[in-house]
C-alpha cells in the first residue's frame, strides 16, 4: 500500500482517539475512537504532516468545531480540552 492509500484507509497501524479533559482533570471525561476518519484528514485538520502525526495533539476551538462536524456530534470545547491521541498498534 502506498502512503496515500494508507492515509485513506485510516492507517491500520495507528488508532486515533479523541480525548476530552474537564478543567484540571487527570482522566479523560470523553474518549472516542475516531480512526474511521482517517489519518490524512485528521492530520490535515490539525495542520500536521502525516509523517509527523504521532503522540498527542491538542485541538484548538476551531479544530474542535470542525472535528465535531465530521463526527456529526458537536464537541463542547468550552467545557473540555480536547486532544487527538495517536496509538501505534
């Protein structure tokens, strides 16, 4: 598979997890697998090259709004600090 095909397929070697932390919380109040969106589109949303898309990426309010649109569920970016965490499988 080429890199582009892997990006479209959601990169089966990675799991993308949306996490949301309330205030000073240490544990996520929100956690959802968003791997179905694909690494390429999520990396582009965050402005991160796919080759550098690893670890944990914070979402700013505009990114959280756009991700909520892609998911069909609004994200409460005023209540939670959201992150996309990349887990290698």
